[in-house]
C-alpha cells in the first residue's frame, strides 16, 4: 500500500464517519457528496479510473441531489 492510498483510505474513513454522525438531512446530503468524492479519490489511487468516474457521477452528484429532492418533497428537511 502506498502513502497516497493510505491517505485516501483515511479520508474515506473520516468522511464516512462524518456522514453517519450528521443528523441534519441537508448537511448529511452535502457530507455524503464529499464522501463520494473522497471514495472516488481512493478508486483513482488504487488505479481504477473507470470506477472512480462512475463514483463521481453517482455518489458525488446524483445521490445528494436525490436526497435533497426527496427531503424537500416529503418535508424531511424541516425541523
């Protein structure tokens, strides 16, 4: 394991924990986007660029957007 891979793995662990510990729906969606981006960085570090590009699209863009739209629609983002 290289130093870059170790740093990327620690970043994934930290952002994943932050996502799980965040209680507010809007903040959690944003932190989940950061988690997806850090996971994509890990995939780049382990030389899987095709998976990393898919990860960026799905986890960093589509998933937070879907969470925010669902929270807005159901009123889950309030109080």
